[in-house]
C-alpha cells in the first residue's frame, strides 16, 4: 500500500478515542476530523475539546469520560453507538505515567495506575465488543509504550501496566479474529507531548535509588520538550494502520523505540540459546542440565 493510498479513506468511519485533551489523542482527533471522519472525542474534562467541536460541528461528538468509572464507560459507549450508528474503531489512548522504583511506589498508586492503564482499556473493549461482534467488523487500537516492551528502571509499575496491556491485546487478537475484529498495539517512544507533565505521577524519591529511578527522573525532566516524536506524525501512522488491509499486531513509533526492541530481541535470543540446554532439561525423559560454562566461571568467582 502506497503512502498516498494509506491516507485516502474509502468512506467515513466512526472512531471512539479516549484521552483526547492533549498529546497523541488530540492529534489523532484533529487528523481524523480533517479527513472527514466522524470522531467521538472523550476526555475527563470535555471543555478541553470545545475548539474541536466548534471547528467540526457535524463530525465531532464530544463526551465526558473517566475510564476508571465502569458505569460511565458503558453509558458512554451506548451513547456513542446511538449517535454514530456504529463504532468502527476504538482507540484506547487514555492513561498516565508513574515514575518510581518498586520500593518507592505505594500500593494505592499501583492500584490507581492499573485501574487507568489496564482496567480502563478492558472496560472500553468489553463494552464495545458485543456491538463489533454483531457487525462482524471493527478495529481496536491499544496505546501501549516503548516501556511495554522494554522495562525501564524507575518505570517499574508504568512498565507493568503496559506489559499487561501487551499481553491482553495479543490474547484478545486471537479471541476476536473469528468475528472480523482486528487488534493493534501502538508503542510510542518519546513524543513531544504533555505526558511528562500533567500525565505523569512521581512517587516520593528514596536516596537508595538515586542511580536508577533517580536517573530516570532527571532524564525525563532534562529532556522534556526535546522529544523527537511528532504527535501529528504518530496520528498519521495510526490512521495508516487502520487503513491497511492487513494491519500489524504491533506498531512501534520512533527510532528509539525500534532500536530498543531490536536490542531486546537480540538479548533474549542470545540468552535463550545460552541456556537452551537447561530449558530443555525439564521433561521427564530429558537428560540432566548442563550449566553454561560462562555461568560456572561466574559462580566460582563469586565464591572466591
């Protein structure tokens, strides 16, 4: 599919997008509306979307939505279906970052992060699936993160929520494929948005983690506003995925994200081969394991 054809929709679709007040969600809504598509734009404060509604009065439907409110999710999906006649694409974009080493983050903060970043998408998907199954089509985009592929020290529980969303999406894709529904994970690297400001919570810092979580905090602060990713180009990429006849399961966004994934794939592959003998030794009839020589040398050094 050519670049030109990727941005020429065959007909107007209805999109339901969460977290539209700023960042990639806002950029996606703007791009879609400019293309003539219909968009249900949602945010906890719908006032932040007033300008979009004024610019596109016949296409933009602005609704208030807190994805942590289960009853509100069901009601909002029902209202969106009634007003559009059918939802073609669901984009789970709402969520926030949580900075802190595991020991720094309190249990309530962990629960809140999972509620927004994992249970939120779950609620939206569960509410829209009967509708999409009935129509025999649909596409679900779940916005993950580079840290949903590669765990980052200091992003312990943000990574945990995104790893969970990755697993949920991969399993979901197999469950709903027989109904003509597609699922794609969007995995952004650093983009120039408000994510590091209003969309991020930081746990109280402990001196013991100055060289791990502390370094992440400093990097996030020092490079804010210098992120290489353009939200509008991210929106274009997401639209291209939905336009594609055979969309990918995962779409990494940005050079840093692609580089990190390649690095992890290489590390996982190397470690798998190095410990393959041990991995394959667990069957009843398998020969006993042989620990890699490199690990034996390391163990003897530690004992000394």
